[in-house]
C-alpha cells in the first residue's frame, strides 16, 4: 500500500516561492515515478511535473522557468518549489505516484490548498 | 506539447444508461500511455484505466477504455449513482484533458 501526504504552508505571498513536500509511505518507492498536479478552484487538473527515483525530472513547459522538483530517496520524500508566485498559482496541490512504465498515477495524496495573497 | 481535448464537456444521463466519453489528442499517443481518472467533489482523482484499456485495481468491469492513435474513449456500460463525477484523460503522465462532467439527468 502506498500513502502520500502533502505538507507545507497554506498561504504564500505574491513574488515569493511556494514550497511543498510530499511524504511517501511505500515499500516500492524506487519502482515508481512521483508527480505534482494542481487544480485551481473550480477548474481542471494541471500537470506540474514529475521526478524519477534517479532524480531526473520533467516539467510542464508553461511552468518550466519557475518550477523545480527534487527527491530524497533516504526519507521517501519529494519536493516542489515554484518561484515568483502570483494569484494565478492559487490551487489545490496534489502529489501522486505511479507506474513508471505506463506513466499512470495510481496513488494520490489528499491535496493541499495553497493561496497566494498578501 | 500534446493537447488533449475531451468531449462532451457535460454528459447528462440517468442511472442505468451508458456513458461514452471522448478524449482526442493533438498528436498520436502510444496506447501504453493514455490513462483515465475519476474525480469527485473535494477528493483527489482516482485512477480508473491505464494503458488505454487496463482497469486499475478495484475498478468495476462496467468501466472500459478503448482507442488508438489520437482518439480514445472511456465507456461506463451502466451508470451507477456513484459514477456521477468528473472524468479526465491524461497522456504520458503529463497533460490532462479539460474534463467531462457526468451529471444526473
């Protein structure tokens, strides 16, 4: 069984950096890839990026200049940093993980609302 | 960048009816890398189908996926009350479609 939980501040000021951690509990951490997805209020899902166990990452082109995703295999955590945030970055942020071969997201955390406001 | 277009935006049906949801890609997608998710209000999405047609663990047989190339379909053979929700397709673990809402008629 795989469990994920997002942690981090629920409020970030404009122009600052949003930082979130996904804490994973899994017997197969090395077998999966790990993703961040967000959902603005009342809107659809937006893929932010993913990271493999190796540390190799891939990002949404629309966010690529502002986003970084990293992984700590020793603690089974992966991280999201999003720079220079604006109100448009207000969303529920989900972390998820899944099958590296099929690139499907089998496991999801509960999501955390991050509001960008002064 | 592959763009996924889902249709219709909203599907109004009654329990027991068949639901057919479409996902069209702007470029050809390998069948291994098309997935479908269900999301209910206030919840995280749940994986339904991966590899175009493989049901995820615990997903009822009334859910099926098909398609190839640029055209993919999620079919719910007979809608149960708990199936009224939002549905998203996703390609290569990256971009999502904009979603189809299945609502009660």
